C-alpha cells in the first residue's frame, strides 16, 4: 500500500542544472493529503479566497487543489491562517496589516525554499481546469498559472484568459523607442486557442499594422488616438505550431520547458502531449537576472462580478523531462 510520503514527495538531485551549480529539487505533488502541502506551497490567504483539496472527476481520478476567489468577502479567516510564518506582499500574515489591493486572488506559490535562480532550465507539468464564466458576465483580466521572477514586472511566463480565450505569453523589457515611458513590459503571445483567430480575423487587434501572426506580439499601446497597436517584441523568435485546447470545464495537461534568459532563453509549450509552440531568445527582464524564479497557480484578476474558480492536479517540477514521471513520453521525445 502506498503511503502519502511515497505519493507526495520531494527528491533532491545532485546533478547540477544547466545554468547554476546547486542541486535542483524535483517536486511531485498529487494533492493526496487532506490539505495543501506546507512542504511545497505558500498559500496566499486573503478574505476573498477559499483554497482546499478535493476529490475530482478527471482522467485517472485522484484529488486536486480547488482555488476560489470570491466576488464578495465570504468569511473571517481562522487563527491558523494568521499564524503562517512565511510572508508575501498582498497576502495576510500575522505581523503586518492586510491592505486590499483591488484584485481577486486565490493563489498558491512555490515555497521560498524551493525557488530557483533566474535562468534555471526547468520542466513544469500539471493538469488544470477553469470554471466557465457565467453567460454574459463581464470577464476581467485574468491570469491562472505563471512563472514569476523577482522585480515589479509581469510574469515571465503566464497563462492568460479573457472571456473564454486562453493564451500563453512571455514577457520582456519593452525596448520600443516610441513606447509610453510607463509601458515597460512587452508581452509576447506564443500560443492561443481557436477563439483568438475568430476574434482577430480581419481586425488586426493583436497583429497591428505590421502583419504579424496573432500568436507573435500582444501589445504596445497606440501611439495616438485611433492609431493601431505597435509591435514591441525584440530579440525573440516564436514557432507557433498548433492551437491550445480550451481548459474551461475540461481538464488539460500543460507541460512547459522554460529557461528564462536575456540572450539565450527558451520555451516549449505542450498541451495534452502535443507540441503547441516554441520560442527562443530574450525571455524575462534585465533587472531580474540576479534574482529568482518560482511558479504560482490560481486565479489572479481584476475584480469580477462572479466567483473565479480553478483546479490544479498532478503538479510536477523537474530539471529534465524524464524526471516528471509518467505519462510524459511525447514531451520527452525528439523535437
């Protein structure tokens, strides 16, 4: 009979990663415990969120983290939730006054002891599902799943949602000489679902006036009223191959091979065993090079008129594809 320790485990590996000499930690979390693992996750408790582990109906069965950001304050936090030892801005902790920041958040973050130096090549794999927004609801800016680096910037890698649209973006410094001084982040779309094609057909909403594929460049603000958006992407190539599947009310397995880097960054995006996109070049921000990178999952959004709900199951992080465990054969094959 398998013990919880054999299912929920951390393995220290003594082979040095490609960029950095210290050992990497392999994380396998099947959410088999009664509550979120304190070994793996910092739970960002706030009055609007409820986060728990529940049994779910998905291929292979098992349990998952259920992360809910309520539209209204649902409860008073318990004493144990105030007594957490790790501190993060925007989350409740026992030694500082919590100040609402105008967002809805229900996130779990990799523990501080598990963060990696910026530029570490790592594989991340997980199953996730997002509850569909109510028909006709105004859907906010929403991120569910991101690789964050130190510094006050957008996530280096992010799963972004608007309405029922699903996109994966990378970020870099905005070096467009005509950008607004406050627009310091450039987001590059590397993958999207079929709804983006329908939404942008003939409109050039994402492509702008330079005729890029909509998977190529997301934004820079217009130069003036009525002007088309400008492409802000620099020093990066995107090889978009297939469309992303929709994770709304359906389980999707995402696999990322990611190495942030100002000169030699790389990314591979897989969904349900299919290679969706690749990118190479400048990934991340220059002022984050000396810092760390870590994974976060859960709804993070501007205020919404409805509850935001997401599920995370079978989370894996490892320095090589083979160490993700089965099933990961398509991702580990030749590319």
